[in-house]
C-alpha cells in the first residue's frame, strides 16, 4: 500500500494493487474522508449532499461542547439548508496538520494533530487523530482513533446529543430509500439493507457488505437518508477536567456480501 499527497488539501490512499482505496481531505472547517472504495470499485461515501451539505464523506464533530456558559459547535459547517439553521450557531472549526504517514505492505497509518478552535480562534480541544487503512485481497478497513484533550482552564462538557461521533454519509446506492431510523437505544427497526448487533451495524447490498463498529462507549445511529454515526456521547454528558483526555475509536469494513462469495 502507499499514500500520495496530491495537493496541500488531499492525501490519496492506494491498495496493494495500486488501486484507489480512500482519501483524506483538508478543508477550512475540518478534515474528512472521501472516497472510501471497496475492492470491486464501489465508493460507499457521498460528499456534499444537498439535504445536509456539511455531511462531507466521513467526518468527526460534536455539538454542543460547553465551557462555563459558552457553547461551541464543532458539528455544523457551511453550506446550510436555511439562513436560520440552528446548526449555524456558535461555529468553531477543526484545524488539522499531518504529523506522520507510515506505509506498510498491507496498512497505511496517517496521524493528524487537530486543533478545535472556537469562533474567536481560541483552542478548546487538541485531538490526536489516527487513521489506519487496511486491505486484504477481498476486504478493506478504515479504523479511526480519536484522543480529545481539554486545552482550557475549566471543565469541558460534551453534552448528550445526536450531533456527534465519527460519522459517515453513505451514497444513495448503499443507503437505499427507507424512511425508518434506527439507534441501539431503541428496539431495532427495519431499514432496507441494514441489520444491527450491539454497538455495530451492517449494510448489505447485492454484492457488498459494509460493517460499522465502535468502542464500547459508542452507540450506532443510522438515519434513513444515509448517515451512520458512531457516537460515544449519546448516553450521558461527558465532562473533561482541565488537561483531561477522552479516547474512542470506530471501524468501517467493506467486503463482498455472502450472496457473491
């Protein structure tokens, strides 16, 4: 496997055969993953969908983060659907820097240093983010690890919310057109192509199976329009003391469905 920085804003990841596997993109508001391609050539992600323009591929954010009486928003980002969109308030951004790219025969590791800055450009959180890209002859996997470090002199509170986690906006080919929504906190509901187990969810098509899983503190949320989020802040508020840290991970695997093996 190898990685190639094709511009200051994009790193491409190639598999052992030299085929495009994925990419890391760097924007003004945050970094994101796009594309994410299976061994048979299906890109499972969608970038800049018209219904939620800030669902750019695979991304990470949280809203609200509270410091004292100040609210910070690291989930929403332009473009918004309407001028009074509540996700347009208290906007911060995640400024990222590539610290290392490690190439092995069947794995690429990319390490980022991410500064979460508020609307006044003050650093609230420093995140150590690690992307591990794995491939075999028939499967591909992306593992994302985040370590969040409080950079303020007061407690940071990550409020319980659905606007959080390692999130992936799926292509319409993968997500289907179901009108139901499922989360692990509820009784499982039928979503076309989706099945669930504990803190994981699987999406099945005629030729591809995609699994999403996370650390034990994560809950999986799937929305009918195609967003899957591995959310560690869905059960209760998480409070980080000054200089305190919090770690979690997620994993996405792509492999042929049982119907095609």
